[in-house]
């Protein structure tokens, strides 16, 4: 299985980069992982609705370049479906059983993901009603993918 995380912005904080690298290393025995970063737009302190739309559209255009038509596309969205770790593991496993060889996850920037990309996604996934920094969401997503593979393989880790 190939898993791609398409995300807006680079991670500046060393501790987040180290966490991403650690989970990428752990996942290397289960899947082929790639993290694809697109440039984020500068967002003013109080953007107008028109500015928000323009920022989201530009970031979506950059993300769109990496979206593969043969991949299963999952967008991280606050209004997405919530599931526990076992359900998430089961979802990844069932996609593989049905012949999906590539799953792509989208993580938007500080304003989220443009509706055009949300409409294209096969799934919308929410980790919480709370808002998290998009850099931290990358780490949380990688941890859950890793946990999912440990669950699928009946290996110790999940409690």
C-alpha cells in the first residue's frame, strides 16, 4: 500500500519534524509513505471572505497537482466522519482488500481545505471537533496510520 499525505505548508518546528521522521521510519515496514508539501498562502490577521476564498483556492490548486485519479482520497475536515482507531484501521484494511493500492490524505492550511477538494474526496475524516495546528495534525495522522497498521497486524502498541 502506498500512502501519501498532501499538506499545506512546511513544518518549521524541529520537534514536529522529528516526530514526522520517527513515524515515517516506523511506517516503512508496513507501507510506502510520502509526504508532499505545497506552499501555503500568506494569510492576513483578519482576512475578508474574498481573501479566504482566494487563499483556499490557491492552496487547493497546488494540492490538486498531486492528487491521483486512481487513489482513494481522504480529506481531513472538522465536519468529517469520526471513527476510533479500530475503525480507522479497518477502513485502511478494507480499502486494501478491495484493491486500493494508494490512499491519499489531504491536510489543509490554517483556513482548511477548499470546498472543491472536499467535494472530490471519497472520505472526509475528523479527528475531533477541536481545531489543531495543521503541523500537529500531520503528526497525529501519521501516528494513527501507524497505530492502524499495528492493529491490523495484531501487534502490541494499541491499548
